[in-house]
C-alpha cells in the first residue's frame, strides 16, 4: 500500500524536462559569459606611457630684455641619460603667480632654431628623439608687449615613444620639469612716453586714460570718434598706403580720428622682422651680444674679442668664427676704433679729466688700443 | 504487452533532436543577450580602455591667484572640461569651468596646453576651497560622451 502511494506521488510531481533544463543551463552560461566579457574587457588597462627615469633638460642660460627687442634667449642642455625630442615651455608674467601658464611656444623665432609642434618646441625639424645627452641649443622667443615682463620659466621635456600597439606617441615628461627664474632684478619699464591711454607694455595701461566718449587710438592718444573727421576713403589700405607696419593717421590735423595700426601684425612685424624708421618690415639682425650661428649675413662677429657693438670687425681684423675678431694686417689704433663706433676721432688719455677737457668720453672698448692709458672718443 | 506499447512510442530522431537543441540554445541566448544589453550601463572608453582607467593617467597643475584659475595640462590625456566644486563653509555647489569662463578652449586643454580664466571672483565669492575635477570625452555606442572623473583625481585649491 505504501509503495503504491509513493509511486502515485512520484507520478504526480511535475518538473522541467531534462532536455529543456540542459538547454536553459547552456543558454545562461553562454549569455552570462558574453556579458561579463564585453563589460570586463574595457577594464583591462593598457600600458601607461611614461618617460624613463633619467630624462632631464637643464636651462643653462636665459636672458630677457623687457625694454629692448623683447627677446627671450634661452640655452637648453640635455643633462639626462636619454635622447629627447622637444620641450614645452611656460612662463609667468607676475610675481603673484606661482604656476607658469603662459605658453611661449607660439612666440618661437624659428629662424634661430627650433620648430613649433603643437604646444611644444622641437629640437629637430625631423621630429625625432635627436637631442642627445650633452647636446646644447639656444632658442629665441619674441615676447609681445602685451605679455609684460617674464619672471619664471618652466621647461618640460617631451619625446616620441612607441606604445603597446607600436604606435608612435608624443609623451610629456611632466615629472622631469624644471623651473628657472628669468630677468632677476629686471623691472618692466612702462612705455607711456607721449601716451595718455592704451597698453603700457607691462600689462597695465597708460594714465590718465580717455574721458567718457573718447576712444584710444593706436598711438595711445584719445580722440572723439563722433566729432572727428576721418580720412576719405577711411579704409586701412588708403590710410596706410605703402606702410607695412607702424601707425598712420586717419584724417588730418586736430580733427583727425586718431591713428590706426598698419600691416597684418597690429603695427608690428612677423617673427624675425622689425618695423624700421620708414614703417617697413625689415629682417631682424641677430646682433645680440651672443654668438649663436646661424647669424644673419650682416653679422661678422657677436660678443667676442675685438668685436664692435654693431657686430662688425674693425678695420684690419677678420672674424675668428666664434664671435670675435683677429688682427689680419696693418695697425689698428684708438682713432680707428672711435671712428668705427661713430665718433669723429679718438685719442688715449691718462684720466677722465683729460678726456673731458677734449670734449670726449671714455670708451672702455678702446682701452685695448691705448696700452696703460684710457681710450677717449670725441664726438 | 507493456513492452510492445513501449516499442510503439513515437519520438524525434536523435539527429534532429541535436539540431533542434543547438538551434534553441543559440536563439534563446541571442534573445536574452539583447535584452540584458539594453539594461546594463554602457562602458565609455577612451584610448581603447575604460574611461575610469584613463582618469588615472590625467595629470595637470592648477593655481588660483587674483581671482583667476590657471591650469596646465602636464600629462598625455586631453582634458575636455573641468568640474569646479566650490566649497563655502559646509556647503558646496559644482559648475563647469567652460560655463564659468569664456576663455575655455574649444575641445578642452590638449596635451601641454594651458588655460587662464578671467576674473572669477564674483562667481566664487565666499568660497574657501575649490576642487577641480577633470572631465574627459570618451566614446560609447551612442557616440561621444563626457565623463567626470572621481574626485580623488581632482586638485584642491585653497581660496
């Protein structure tokens, strides 16, 4: 009786067929495995691109003249153990700023070496890791007036490196950045002579500024744009004429509508050029007191022995190939030296009083031609 | 008698049964997968990996002076935007730096790029601390999407 009841109970129980059970089991296994795989595969980290330990650049020298040509001249040396391809360069223009954020790469003067590559400066136009340990290079940046004075530089090395997929990537070595103070003691002198408004070249504005209703023109002077009489036609090409830089007057006399900038560079010139006295853009001479080839064709010497201030060798001297001059033939005297410097003639004197009595000035560069006496040049 | 009844039972051939079994498995798996995919959160990827991993590679320097925020991207990952968490006492609110400053570069700060906002002192007056959190632009099945990294990858600036 008991056995019959058990058989009945067993027969009454309902369950999923074994076949369907297998099907469902396999389906769930496949679905879950696919889902987990597609979600987890994005979490597999790729190889992190990072610079090798030992990558290092060193700012060997830097100079910045805030009042003159406004050129930042830096000399960079690879003092690390690996080749480098480029560097990022940033600066501060305020003593209150601790983080250099002014990107200087757009202001690179590539005619003196280097090439802009995005936000970086390449050492070689071939865009490869060619800057080897021990190599040294000088680059020049033309800093615009609007940026003011430069206080701190930051240089970050960068190089090309292959990633795990063998793609050539440009890697920034942010852990190896270096900071350098620039122009210590050099104060930015506001350029407000003859101006009553507009930028002063140090990040500020000239005072007292313009009254309400007046407008500041390109020369830093105020004018009333409503009551003035503009030139006819009042187009840039008509007003500037053949000028490629500088400023030109829009109108005539006291009723003019101020001055406007000429050329395509806000009154200035493109990199490597300057605006000369005839308001034409002229190639900048590389005469800057530092011998850094390639120099422009009008530079015989630069900053070396016997080299004159106009980067020319004196009469009777030839360039020595390293920025100085060596005597070739003949006798070069203090008279020759003073005349080459633009004076009328020169003489040797025992002291300053003797020089002043002749109406001259002592010139230390001429001392070499006067033995134990002093070089005196008379205008 | 019972044995004869069993022999007369009809059934599917084993070959056909196997084929049907495999087909059913595939179809059901496909249906469930498509349904599951619509429920699960899509992964946002950048440079072929999950954007959360890319956040670890972001490197930037930041400074706050004279009411302006300055940022330099020192790393190799472009920063699409910055979430600024402005803390004022015990309260805080968050805003995008691209909305706060009109100087934000289009496309964000790329490798080696810099950014300097204008005067934001009126927008963050009374703040004691700023937390800058990078926002990256990644790719998903729905196209490009932004992703704000965790706060641990941000930088804290004292105001």
